[in-house]
C-alpha cells in the first residue's frame, strides 16, 4: 500500500476526521486524475491510429493548376472596369 493510504488508515484509527477527510480527497483526486489522463492517452492513440490508416488508403491525386483561376480573376477585373 502507498504511504498516503497507510497515513489515511492511521488517521481513521486515531479518529482524526478532518485529516482523514483531506487524505481521502487527495487520494481520490490523484486516482481520478490518473484515470482521466490514461483515458486521454487511449483516445488520442485511437484517433491517430485511425487517421494513419485513412491516410494510407488515400491515393495521390494531382491537383489542378491555379492558372485557370488566375485567368478568371483577370477577366472579372477587366469586366468590372468596363462597366
């Protein structure tokens, strides 16, 4: 057993209620914090594992060049000036 638990048990034996309560709260806080951190790690690992598998499935696709977009923008600007 950890020192904190043994300390809490001794406080219960000596009927020191306030110290017992504080020890109990601290022990529970530590355990809850550890459990939450472990769950965060578990969730993060599953998310990144899934995204890594998805990335492997995606094929390389060539992206269209932006020349068409630039030409359209120039035409729109010249049309706006003529109005």
